[in-house]
């Protein structure tokens, strides 16, 4: 809570045009999950959820999750020269990493021969890749999912904005050749762990966004008048606000359970995270849509944060596994 409050105060003081990434570096959270030997604090990655709970409700689009909690944690787990080179720079705010884990139509492949590793295929929607200094790319090798750290200049990519104000890139890997020692020293299970970490992290972010939307919508209905009365005095609006509050609290409970489950065995962790993802998707759609509706036409304007927050919830619904994919995984594990 102290970290969250300190970050909230710092970002509330930021002026338009200020460097939010530098603010994170100054707060000392860019190295939060890295080992001390890599310039970090050695804290559990889930402690970084507090950063997302500050950025998300303020609609501040920074790739903290992708750079630090996912790519950074994966590289920290791999160790070696690459971790020693990149992670202290990330912690100091001097470099950024990204993770490319979403395959194109066919899974990306990695084949090794006497000349080194040869990658083929493509990756989609790599958040922050165009601004990163290096990208961790996953590809299927003969022994399972593998990961490779590749400097951005060696990658062909097409960058574009997302509807929630971030920057993503699609990567073409067909001409990528890497040295034989380029593969990171991690197992397929480590990559699966990181993707579950991502799902749990955005559940925490989404719950914080919903809490803000409930508060902002309640305040707006107190101020907005119809027929000479504040619309908050209408029973139907009061009932809708209560329903929004219940859904937001349900989402917060599911997100907390998912965060706690990160320390459990893989099956129990997967069940808790998939349950949270389904809950977040349903609750986020309900809270977001009702927030926009109760704001009226203003709900879709850029002047109010409700529009940006609704867009972020819409993207979160399909990030790190869709609602249906997580529901299917939960049912398979039950």
C-alpha cells in the first residue's frame, strides 16, 4: 500500500508532457522483480501489480507489464550474460524490453544447425516492441517452446497504435538467424508461468480500473441533472450503480485470488487465473458499458477518462487468453 500511495502521488503531480517512464525509474520500480545481482530489488513480480493499479485507472499507457514484469522477469530467470547486460539498464530506465509471444497463423519455429538458430513465422501484437531496445521472442523448437533475446534492429516489424493508447508491433521472423548460444536458458514451463503472470497482472489492473469507473460514474450522476433532479436520485440509476459496485468488487476478489495463486502448483494456479480472467471479462464489460451509458454522450468523448478506461477494459478482455479460452482451460482442469 505504501508503494501504491507513493506512486499515485508521484503520477498525480505529473504534468502533461512529463516522462512517465522516468518517473517509474525515479520511484525505483523498474527493477522491482530482478535479482539484486541484476540491479533489482529481488521482490516477487506480483508486487509490481501495484504499479499497474496506479497506471491503469489513470489511463497512463506505459509498457511496465510487458517490459519489467514479463520480459524482464523471464530474462532474470534465464540469467547469464544477457541478463547481466540488459537488466541493470532496464532498472535504471536506460533500456526497454518487450515480449513477443502471440503467434501468427502458424506457430513461430526455431531450428538449429551448424550455422546457428534459424527462426521462421511471425509474432503479433507485441506491446512496446517498436520502442524496445531488445525483444524476447518465443518460438517452437524440437524440445518445446523456446525464447530468444533479439535486439530490435535485427527484427523486421510493423508498428501501429492500439485502441487503448499503446503501441504494438507485428514481427516477421523469416530472415532471423542467431548464434547457437542465443537461446535463453529457460524451459517451456517458464514461458507458461510468465503468460499466467501476465493474465494475473491485467486482472489486478482491470479491477483497479473498474473501481475508478464506479467512483467516477457515481460522482457524475450526482452532478448531472434530468427533469430538474440529479439522476442519482432516480431509483433505476441507484440500482445500476449498486450492480456496478458489486461487479467491481467481484472482479477485485477474483484478481486477489489470482495473485495469491501464483505461488501454488501449476494446476491450481491455472484454475485460479482462468477463473479470474473469465470474471474480469464479464465484470469489465458490464461496468464499462454502464459507465459509458450513465455518462451519456460525454462517455465517448476524449475529455473524460471513462472513454479511455472503457477501451482499456475492452482490450484486457482478450489479452493473455480470451474469456472463452480461459473458460475452456478451467473446465478441463476442474
